C-alpha cells in the first residue's frame, strides 16, 4: 500500500496546521503537487520548519527513516524543476513557472544544507551530465561515420588475386621493394616497421581467391630480418623475379 511522505490535512478540516497540505474536500493519493503548492507560498525562513514538520510526521510511521525522507524530497524537487523548464516560454504560465523554479532552487539549497548522506544530487545536474555524455557520443558517431565513409571510398570492388602457389613469390617482390636504393644512395621507400606492408597484403590481395589472414601475412614480415617462424621464409624455388636498377639509356 502506498504511503504519503507528507502530513495531509483531514477531510473537512477548515483550520489545518499552516504546513499541512491538501484540500478539505477532494482527497488525492498523489500528494507531491500539494507539497509544491504549499512550498511556493512560503518564505525561505519557513523552509526548515516546513521540512521538519513533514519529516516528523513521516518518522512517526517510519522511525529512523530520515534519510529515506530526505532522498525522496531531494528527488522530486529537481524533477519538478526540469518539468517547469520544459514549459513553453510563450505560455501564459511561463512567468509563474520562472518564479516557481527560483523558489525550488532556494529550497534545494536548504536540502543540501541538511543533507547528511550526500543524497541531494540534483536530477537536473544528472540530466545535464547525461546530455553532455550523449553529445559526446553523437560527436563520436559522427567521426566514426566519417571514418567509415573514408574506408568505403578506399575499399576496392575486387581484390588482386595471386595465382596458385605464388604468394611467397609476391612477398619476395615486396621484400625487394623494401630494399631498393636510388642512384643517389637513398632508399626508394621511406617507412618505419613492417605493419603497413603485411596489412597492405592482407587487405588488398587474395590468394587463390581466398582471403590472406593478417596473421599469416605478418609472419612474412618479422621485425627482425631473420625469420624464426617455420614456413615464413620464401623458398628459393619461388624467388622467381629479381628487381634491379635499370641501366641508363644512351644520352640520358
């Protein structure tokens, strides 16, 4: 059975305590609205008495549950602020809503002052943090979409297939490309490490129309020039081509 956190005036009681909430005729099971209607009429000097009056009522039914009461009130106040902030600014109720928000914020300050359990973190602050998190995620999604578009732009419609058993033959050619030296003594390719070479092989080439696993390609491009993994050296009988520096043409 639902219980009320607040002291509700008795039916047909036309002289209630000034902090009691509700109406003398119509009884509602949802009392938060009446709590706020009473709060809007109070001065800040009445906040402590108003809060303690309803707290005392709650503790009569639930001894030792002060934290529960404080947590509940601390939750409904920022929720109401958020609700009021969503009101149409051109509505006739907008000016009244602004005044109510100011009153609720002042009451929030009081709640924080009596908070012994760190339970009065404002919901609107949480929402703001979540909105910031969502904005960050949207930015990440946008960046990932751009990266995906770039990836698709460079993804070939078909890979280049290496025939039959000649994957090592092509790898031998790549090894030679790495070592090519220009006439002036500089290397033709300036690179660091081997990862780009084996990723290039795995991404843009197939072998007998089958994908070349990245780990398989990596084995042919060890960091150390002397391979230690069995099967990663190119057999002599598959080293079919030699890349050599062309002789200068006459008159060049």
